[in-house]
């Protein structure tokens, strides 16, 4: 990975985390994006902020969010939506501080 690749990944982390905080990025979708960027930003494997994000991803990875919802039956989504809403609220409480930290660390 080049320095430019790392810089781009860090910018995307900051933008995604900021969007999660201001509501422009759905929180659980943002968690999945951040988890995917974790190994591209040049941090330790056990980075505290990313470990929190990965924990949220692990707890919610079975829930259909984002584009994958298009592949699910409407009835199934209606049954799961209350669980997704509850998980989103929990995730916000649990991981918002990590998002603030990621924005501070990787934002410009």
C-alpha cells in the first residue's frame, strides 16, 4: 500500500465516522465501511477505536442494512426492522465516542 492509499483510507475513515455522527451515513452501514478500512489506515491490530467498531460489526453483522436489503423479502425486513432500530441505537451509544476519536485522528 502506498502512502497515498493510506491517506485516502484515512480520509474515508474520517468522512464516514463524521457522517455516522451527523446522521448522513446510516450508523450500521458506516460500521461496516469502517471495519473494511481498518487494515488500510496503518494502525495497530488492536487499535482501541477500531476494536469498538469491529465489536459492533460482530454483534450486528447478521442484520440486513444498506444495499443488501434489496435482496431480502419485504416481510422479513418488516420483522427485523425493530431489531435493526434497537441495534442502531445501541451501536450509537456504544461506538459514538470511537467515531469522534477517529474523526479527530484522521480528519484534516
